[in-house]
């Protein structure tokens, strides 16, 4: 049992290069990839990482439904 829920968390410096590395890692896998809500705001790095997804579950507040349309 974890005494601190952040015990395994670590800061990651997300650069375009790191996002491209992760995209290639996902693309190389043989399984289907389904994303269930990515943390943070939608930006160029997020778009790179999620590009190979076969499906996506999008969680958005009512105030941002217009932005969610871009991801459908």
C-alpha cells in the first residue's frame, strides 16, 4: 500500500522531441491504443503523442465543448 499517492510521480520535461519519441514507441506496438483522457491542455506535444491512437475517450468540461470538437 502506498503511503503517498505521489510517491511514483515525477516531473517530465515534455519537448517536441520527447513527444515524437513516445509517438514512435506507440506506433511500433502491435496492440491497439486507446487513450482515456490526457492530462493538461491540448498543445502541439499532446497532438504528437496521441496521433497513433486507435480510439480516444475525451473528458472535457462543458465550458470547453467547442475545443472538444477539434478532437472528434
